[in-house]
C-alpha cells in the first residue's frame, strides 16, 4: 500500500490496508501521484541484458 512518510506513525495498523479499503485510501492519498513520471522504457534494458 503506498503511503506518504507523513502517514507512517507509531500505532499504524497494517490491518487497515486491505483489498477492500485500498480504493478509498488510494483516492485520498497523494503517495503515487507522480508515479507515472518515473516511467522508463524497458526495451533498452532488455537488449542490454540479452547481450
């Protein structure tokens, strides 16, 4: 479950993060808002590994 560091606190209950609670938590969490900006093409890496 993506969390912002500000959300990681003493007493954090991992049981809150389930398949059923994930959509609502993701909707209000900015944790992955810039995730797509880090996209990189895999083809160059795969070609390099194949050598």
